C-alpha cells in the first residue's frame, strides 16, 4: 500500500519481477486484500495480460491499516500495528518471508525494521545503502540518510556492511572501500572522519583511503576505482539528493539549447535511478529494502530483484558473521 | 607567483582586469621582480599587445620566496616571510593595498590571511564563500572548506557573512538565506544544523529555512529562490567538488553518445566556474580572494573584478558593523 502510486505501481512491479525471478520465488502482497485483488485482476486482464500466468505465485496478506507518507514514524508503527509495513516485516520474524520491500514512508520503514527485525549484535544503528551511478560502475554509498551524527566506530561498521552488500548483491570481489572526505591525506576531515580513517586501516577491509567529492562521478580516485563510499547520513543525503537533481537540471538546460532529446535519453540512461530500484537498510536481521515513494513499476521490479539477490547470496548471514569481530574491535 | 600557471596566467589576468576595471584601480603584482617584468614585457609585446597601455597601472612588489602548492601552511608562512603570499597580504595592513587575490596554496592563504589581516571581533574562524551556478541565479555557498566541525553559532555567523557578500558583491537586495539540511522541517538534521536553524530564525536575516541537496541545482526551494546557502565546510567542500566534477562527466557521456560538442559548450556555459573567478575568505579584516590553483587568465581577471567590487561596496566595513550585535547575541 506504500508509495505515491500504490497499489498500481506495487502490483505491477510484483508481476514484472515474477516474470524475471527464479520460478521458485513467490511474492506476498501485504495490504487491504480487496483492493489488491481488484488491482491484480485489473492488471492481469489488462496491461499485464501476458503475466497472468504468474498470478499463482502471489499470496495476499491482509493488513487493513495504512501508514501515510506524512505520518510520524514512531506514532505510526505503535498506532497502526496492522499496517502493511508492520505486518509485512513481521512475516520475516515468523519465518514466512525472506525479505521486505516498500515504497512507503521511509522513516516508518526504518523504525519498524529496527523494532520488528532488530539489529545485529554490536550495531547501534542501521544504515541506508544507496546504489549510485558513476562513469565506471555503480557504487554503494552509505549511510545515505538514516544517521546524521555518526561516530568513527559507526562509520567503520557502515564500511563492513557496505562491503558485504557490494560482494553479495553487486557481485564485487574484495570490494574497494573509500571514506568520503575533503582531501586525500589521512589527517584531513572532521573529527569523526579522521578517526574513522585510522579505524578503517585496521578493519580488515580493502580500504583505499579518502575519496573526495570530485571522485564520485567517475567512480574512481587516484588509487583506482572504488565499490563502497562511507559517509555520515547528513553528507550522504545531501550529495545523493543533489545528484538526483543535477542530471535533470543539465538535461533541461541542454534541451532548451536545442540538443536532440532522444540522444540525451539514451546517453544518460545509466543515470536512471529506477534501474537500481531500492536502497537496503543494512544492519537489521533480515532484509528490508527502501524504495523511493515515487517508484515506478520498473523501480519496484528492480527492488524486488535486489531483495531476491540478497536472499540468494545469504547477505544477512554474512553480515552477522562479519560484525562479530568488528564489533568487538571497534565499538 | 601562485597557481599552476603562474606567472603567465596571473600576469595575463591582471592585464585583462585592468582593461575592464575603473581606470582609478591599479594592480600590484607581488613576487620575483625580474620574472614578473620579463613576463609583462613578453605579454605586452605579444598576445596582449593591445593592453600595453595599461602597463603603467601595474606596480611590481618584490617578494623573493615562493610557497609551493604542497607546502604545509603553518610552516610555509613562518618559514617564508618574504613570500608573495605574506608580503602581498601585509600591503593591506600598511594601507598600501585594498585587496589580495591569489591562485596559490589555499591552506597557506587562509592561514596567512588570518595571521596578517586578523579576524573581525566576535569571529572564531573565517569561511570560504564559493559562488555556485544554478538554473536561476548564482548563489553563495559557505563555508566551502575552511572549517570542518562547525558550531551552530559559527554557522549563524557564516550566514551573516554570506548575506553581506550577496548584497555587496552580487547586488542582491535583502538576500534570502537557506540552511543546507536533510529535510525542510526545523527538527531535521544533525545537532549543529538543528540548533543553527533556531539561531537563524532570530538572527535578523531573511532566513527562508532549510534547503535540501535537491534544491541546489535549481537555486530555489518550495519557499522561493535563495541567495545564500549555509553549511559546514565538510559538506560544503564535498558538494562543491562533486558539482565541479559532475558537469564534465555528463558532458563526456553526451559527447561519447554523439551529441554535438558546440551545442553542449554553449548550453552549459553558465556552469563554467571561471566566470566566478574566486572565492572570498570572509571574516578577515580586509579582502582575501582565493582562486583555484588551475585558474585561467579569465578566472583571475574575474577574481580581480570580485576584489574590486568588494572594495567599492565597502564590504569589509559592512561585515565589521554587522558582526557587532550578532557576535554578542550568538557566541
């Protein structure tokens, strides 16, 4: 029920995902049963007629309450225990589900994920990992908005989480981790970044040092390409929202100057956020993927595929294992 | 002598500026006299033959030492008292000069500016104000790298400094000031941003509230356009370096896709940093303009014009006056 275009976009995304996922996977749609059934019937008799064969792989789970996009997170999850958010996450605790995807209220999803799934031992806070398009390869930026004031130990944990995500979901071997900073020298940065640099050197990761704002679009610094970028959620959020807005701004400028629109679209396709689908909330015990409220069916399909890859690669188990020594060493 | 292309670019920038500045203005070139004289002679007999008439408005001030781009700031200004950086700034203290512009070592320029010019009463630190191109109007972003850990009181002082710069140098009336944050609600952000929001409401400025990363390319938020963006030097530096890199990245992508290069250049001209020339170090008693080490003659010409506007508008006096009540109220 979550997101600006629910249930149309969520139902459509589920059907599109089923067509591409391993046939063993099924999808649970959580929300008002009658509404979902009607939408499924409409789409499988309409625009997704060719996907009607996948209807049997969809289960509807009743959840009558809806958390609005502007509800306060804490109050919403306490006051609406039968919301699709809370009910959907609880399925994982009961072993009835492996992963949760939502385009609903991000704050409520974070809060409900921590309350329902709980955090891995040794972690104080989860991090939102956003996949960020670059000239070379997509990179994982975390935290991108869950935590505004981060300690060096927390930044180091984010690095551990991001490295596992890059390995398990993006398929990177020995992922290169960079610390977002204002200069490449280890003594640069604010207090947290300076201390985090030292902790990261000892964290058992492939830490390639500080990277700067100028290195982000290219996905590489002087020491080579990187897979994971660690920063606090304040700077991560500002940079990601800026990036989301700057490409459309440049495209609009070029269109106004008469540059051919079809050329622009094709050239900038890899900047299209919808192909990355969703941002996992890393650190919780289980899988919770946060999708943008304005997610298209394609974005939701890709978020569901990210969730499936996370499950198939046993990401959650790897995170639990990796955090054991790290938490003793750094917290 | 400062910058990657000195003395060619600096001498050329000075000649170009004199041709556009009020005839009452003169320029002092500070450095190794013989080198500067030879370069001036070469250019006024060569590519700038038509500007030879302005040679009489240039004075050469001897400064034999050169601070390298990689010298450590503190050691450089103590160890090289006869550098063009230190000698050039001292001219203002002696009343022999009104403003200083350099494309040299930024760290050394900041340190030398604070030591030689000193800070206005009530200020703890200066801020670098960078002019940032947007779809609407250029905006001033500060701090863009001088201070990595900022208190709310310091962010509020940056707002005061930026508002005066926007008025005096950019010609804005009652400049709108925004606080860079991760959401528009006043309770959003890290500890410093939340407290700064409250201080800014009481600072006697035209404070329009929080602005987000997504508002930057357009130069406007829901509440209208803004002239000044306040942030700490960590996030400011990351965002500005990212912005400098993202436009060339998108242009390269489009070229590869076969979009016509001449169209791109014309359309994106207003993203050209060289037209903004230099970033003032605000808060020192006097004028110190920091130019990029890679500054072209055009960028240096524009930095000199920014310096002249700051002097003509009596920016320094306005800053001293504005900080009196603010410093009592907020520090």
